[in-house]
């Protein structure tokens, strides 16, 4: 998620028609065990970007409405504290 603004931005929610819910998650490792934890928001510093990737910050689609197909594209909407949606 790229923030080209001189001000910090906060991604506050995500949704997709492909799932009943979409959530921001972070992978954490405790005592050698990795687990995913839902987080309420993602902070994006001014003029920077935050990468969503496996084993780090990522989006979790919960209760899929249909199977996902490798290589297919699904539409996501991310909402920001500033009122923007992308």
C-alpha cells in the first residue's frame, strides 16, 4: 500500500465480494511457533509504502463465497481513515 502524501495514512478496513469478511493480519512467531493475528488497522507513514506478503502483514479472506483460482484476480476495497477508498 503506497502513501504518496506528506501525511501518515491509516488503512482501517478491507472488504471483498469474494469473502464474507476480509481482515488485516500479521504473522507473529512465539517460541518457534508462527501464528496469524488479526489487527485493526495498518499505519502507512508519509511518502512510503507497506508491503502485504506471506509471513508478514497480509489480508485474510474469511468464509470464501467461492473457491479461489490460482492466477485469477479478485477485487478488494481498502478504506482509509482519511475517507479514501481504493
